[in-house]
C-alpha cells in the first residue's frame, strides 16, 4: 500500500502540495485527476523519492520513502512519462532492455521478457528495431510501458502517459491499458486531466486542485455525490459521455 499523510511540498514560494493525504490499495488502479498545476505529478515525484516532503510522511508498504530506502523502493516501481521519454540514440528494443542493465540480467532472460512484453503491447520485431523518431506517438508509449514493465515491478506509475496522443489513438490505448492492468494486477497510480480516462481506468479517483485533495472515491461517487461545487464544475467542464468506471 502507498500512503501519504498530510504531505506538504513547496518549490520556492509556490505550494505544490498542501496537506495531501491519500491511500493507494495494493492491486488497484488509483487515478490522480485534476487540471495542470493541481499537484498530481508532484505526488508521483514524492512516491518516487524525487521530491522530499517539507512536512508529512510518505510510505510504501509501511517503509518511509527517504534517502536510505529510495533505491530499494524505486526498484519496485515502473515509471511512464508523457510521450515516452525514450532515448533518441537507442532503438526501441534497446530502450526497453536498458532497464535490465543495473540488475545485470543475462541476454537470454532479457530477450524472453521483451518478447513476452512485445506480445502484450502489440509490437513486432521490426518496430522494436526502429529509433524513437521513426515511431508514432502510440508506439513510443507502448515502448515506454514495456520498459517500465521489464523488471516486473509490483507498482506502476504513469504521468499523463496518453496526454500527447490524438483522440483515436488515445481511446485505443486506454482500452489496452485497462486490459493490461486487469491482467497484471499491479498497483497503478495514473495521473490524468481527462475525466473519461479516469472513469475508464480508475478503481479509485482522487480529484485535486491547487495542491489539495478535493474528493476521493469512485467515478460514481464524484458524479452522484460531489463533495463540493468544484467537483461539479470540474465534471461539467468536460464532456460527460464517459464510459462506465472500471470494475473491481
């Protein structure tokens, strides 16, 4: 379980997080929803140990995320950023294999794992032999997801992974991610500003604004029992033809 308790984080005079508390249940997909600047990505950085809270605590399975535990905990996490974050001088396959360098996996093990992940991601050997500039946005995101999953981490963190894609590709990848999350049963924290994406993928949704948690619950909770007027305004500001929320 990932737990944040009253976490506050400032960057200079700006307050990125203001007393944020949340719990991410094992094996569930927890969506951090909100507009730009709401603090969603800073929560991911806290979980990854890339940012240190000014006050409050952050733990993974009861272990505080700090300088002593960071390397061990981060080794249990896969991380996917917007537009993939791939190294342009490496092929897609080499980008994926890079994650196996630190644990010194033998070549045969790397090859077998990449083959299995490529099957799940729908990428063939020819595509994996291309460089990032030769891939579509959707392909780059699939390669980035393969890299994050290579070491089979129990926790997967995704920061607006589909934000730069066109609507058709985005919808296709949302369906694939939903199927993948269900099949792998990993603990997933997904950052998005898209209410439809949150409804499609999230078991639990935390809506944030100005560095604060406004409401946490299912998509139905937010729609049928909004905690504040802001929740209603956020939902009605987007097209409410979202699909049914993810099943538990």
